[in-house]
C-alpha cells in the first residue's frame, strides 16, 4: 500500500520512512505540506494513507488534510495527524479538518504499526465497498437498459395484436358468435392495458437517460397547470384544493415537477371513497431543501403497505375499484431521487395520506436529468 508522509522535521521524517519501508509499504516523502499537496494532487499516484505532521511551514497538516478531503472524491484517504498536541480542542480541530487518527510525537514504533493496520483495514473496506457500488450501479444500468429496450421493442408486436383484434371485430364481427366477439373485445382491452404498462415502463426507464434541462420554475405556475389538467376530476368529485401563498421558485426540469405534482394530486383525488376530497398542498423550507406535501382526506394506506406502493406495478386495489397501472409513484420516486430529493408518505387508513417530497435548493445539487 502506498503512503504519503508530510513532515518537515528531518529526523522524524527519516525514522517514519525507515519504519514504513521495513514493513513493506511503498513510501513517498514530502518535507512540507505544500510539497505533499503537490504530490497528492498531481494525480499520478493514489495515496490511500497520508501521515502528516500538524505544524509545518507554508501549509500545515490541517490545511493539507482539509484539501485532501475536499478533493479525494470516491477514493477514500485515511489520514493520520502527527502531533505533540493532545488538548481536547486540538483533537476536535484535527477531527473537524478530517483526520481519522492521531499519533503522538515523538512516535512509538509499535503504536504506529497498529494504527497503520487499523487504517489499512478501513481503506480496504472502503475499496471493497466502492467496488461493490460500481458493480451494483452497473447492474442497475443493465436492468434499466433492458427495461428500456424491452418496453420499446414490445410496442410494435403489441400494436399488431390490437390492430388484428380490431380488424377481426370489424370484418368478421358478424360471422363470430357472441363469445367470439367478447373474446376479441377482451384481447383489445388487454392490448390497450398492456400498452399503458409498457408506456409507463418506457417513461420510467427514460428518467435520467434523456436530458431534460433544469430551469428556474415557479412552483405556483406548475400547480396552476396541474390543477388546470385535473379540472374534470375536480369537478366530478366536487373536491376542494388548497394551495398556499408564497410558494418558492426552484431549479428543476419543469416537466418533471409537473409530473410529480400531477401524479400526487391525481392520486389524492382518486383514492377517496366517500365525501368530497379535500387536498392540501404545503411547502416547508429547511436549510438545504424545500419539502412539499400533498395531503388528502382519502382512504389512506395501511402502514405495512407504505413502502410497497413505490414499487413498480404494485397496487393495493383492482383496476375495477380504482383505475391505474401502479407505475405512477415509482416514476415519481425515481424523478425525486434522481434530482437529489427524498420521498415518503405518512398515512392513517380511513383518514387520509400525506405524500411528501424534497427538492434541493438551487446550488445544492445540479438538477438536470
Ligand atoms: P396507480 O395510481 O396507477 O394505482 P400509483 O403508483 O400512483 O399507481 O399508486 C400505487 C398505489 O398506491 C395505488 O394503487 C394505491 O393503492 C396507493 N396510493 C397512491 N396514492 C394514494 C393516496 N393518495 N391514498 C391512498 N392510496 C394511495
């Protein structure tokens, strides 16, 4: 394993180098923080472990560790601060800068050896975790590509089934008996339903695959559009929709935000058994995110189903009771998470549900997909 040493005191530097080389480490030495930073940031070699003195001219150990932390991205670097300081506030300052461990000066060989071993274990665990993450990400991408290709390629044969069933009904409807006609109608109906499912799957796998630019969006305008589109449902159910004043502007792909609110609002109107739906939109502001909630007085969701409903094609009711495909919330969840947010629901069966999601404030995260 390669180790970078930053130490301006020549004797201590030599001793460290000697020990580490004896134990089989590949050692690179720097005589001050600035030189160490140059070696570290040159990018030719990755240093999984850095041992740095605290007090050094030009750039001290804290500054060096801070820079390493800010730049090392997914490659974890285990840092050991070499110091004569041992006061509580020194330990806090060192840890806050990002140091993983301390070694008292003048250092003890045995202590250095065990601390390095602990560091090595953590670096190895981090490397295994990073490799597993890469593999997992690759698998997810493969599955998404499969879903995209399958849902795309199945559209054509499905259209053919539908058209043939339609032709059969139009041209041979008189020849067929009642049962034959019913069967044809069922084929047609199922082909239509399957088309809706494939469209949803295609829509799901498109998120993050086809760029939709993030722009500054007025949430109130988005909600106006959503309510405009839902006018028939609102009129039919006699629902009351409450939207608060002073909604923020966010940086987000406008179509995606419309999809999120559209789905949550339409569910809030749909999953209501008796009485008139009352749907409330709220917005809470936290340090880094806006949290939006769509609350209803509908049928609610039993706690054991609260996670399930975000899985694709999972529904708690038959299509005859409440129409739908069971893909809406999965699509919403993927959009929200792709844009750095979180989504969840709190609900009481028979009383209603509150679906919430967060949107990072502008500058907290790039928001295009
Ligand atoms: P769909 O609306 O097409 O069924 P969704 O993915 O939007 O699909 O929702 C999945 C399931 O979650 C719904 O079938 C329903 O059982 C439940 N659900 C979603 N929203 C609500 C809500 N506001 N109140 C009660 N149940 C809900």
